[in-house]
């Protein structure tokens, strides 16, 4: 069964840091681009970042560029999101996702992990 | 303000056909594939349509997608109460070098 399980969310003060993890199973993790997507409470989905299969290429939304870093460990089938200089507007459920693309039809999402930035 | 524009709400009665629009630009919908997701409260999104008009296995053929120029649409025919959910379009944006989502459309089945 294809599965993504996020962890690492929680309450953090403004300016603080947090690292999210996403454990993948049931598919060849090392073959695919992986993404982070977030959703603020009561709001819509927002794409955050992506990383290619070997970790050599990354892209970020302007809102997190320079503060967030996406990475992966293919030996551990795990995706990461290091979040620094957190702001109140970063409060959201963060989803790890393997998104369908031009050449792959596999699409799966984790259950999400809540990050709350508040003093 | 989302890069892709969707109506915030849509509605229809059981059995009706409803359409949800998604408007973009030449850097996203105009030059890349469009995907549609369905999301129920408290759950992760589920893929409904990929590459503009393709349905994953298990998605009823009541759901269909289309694209023309810089706009795309999701159509739901034979509306059912269980279709009441939020719907999002998404596409790659060449200028932003990232995926962009629409703001979402809340569908109500009257």
C-alpha cells in the first residue's frame, strides 16, 4: 500500500524553527519528485516546495524562499522540510505529497501535520 | 490572492450538471497540464482529473475535465450529495517555477 506519514508538527514561537519529516512506503521513493503543500486553517491549498528524485534540484514558493529547505534521504525513504524564521502566517497543516505529473500517474498525500506559530 | 482563479462557491441540485471554472495565464494553464483535486473537511485532497481530462481509476465518469487556452473546467454530471466538497485546480507555472493552486470552490448540493 502506498503511504506517506508526516511527523514533526507542533507549536513554535515566531522566529523559531521546526523540521518536518515524511516517511514513504509502498512505492519506489527514490524515483520521484516529492512535494510539500500547506493549508492554513479554513483556507485553500498552497504549494510550498518540491525536490527531484536525487535531491539535486529544488523549487520553492516565494513566500518561503530563503527560510525553508526541502531535502530527502532516499536510503531512509524520507522527505524533510526544515522551516526557519517561522511567522504566524506559516500556521497550517503541512502535507507531504507525491503529485501526479506529465510522466507519472502516481498521486498520493500524507495525512498532514499541523504547524502552529504563536507566542 | 491565488494565481489561478476559481469561483469561491458553486451549487446544484441532485442530478444536475455543474461546472467549476479555473482561469490562469499563458505561463501556467496556457502552457501546462491542469489537475483537479477534491477535498473533504479534515482530509487530504484526492486526485480527480490529471493532464487536463484524464480520470484516475476509481473516479466515476460523472467527473470530467477540459482545457481551452488559459482556462480549464471541471464538470460534474448527475450531481450527488456525496459530491459536496471543496475542489481545487492546479498547474505548473513557468514564471514562478512552481505549482500554483486555485483558491478552491466549495460545492453545495441543494
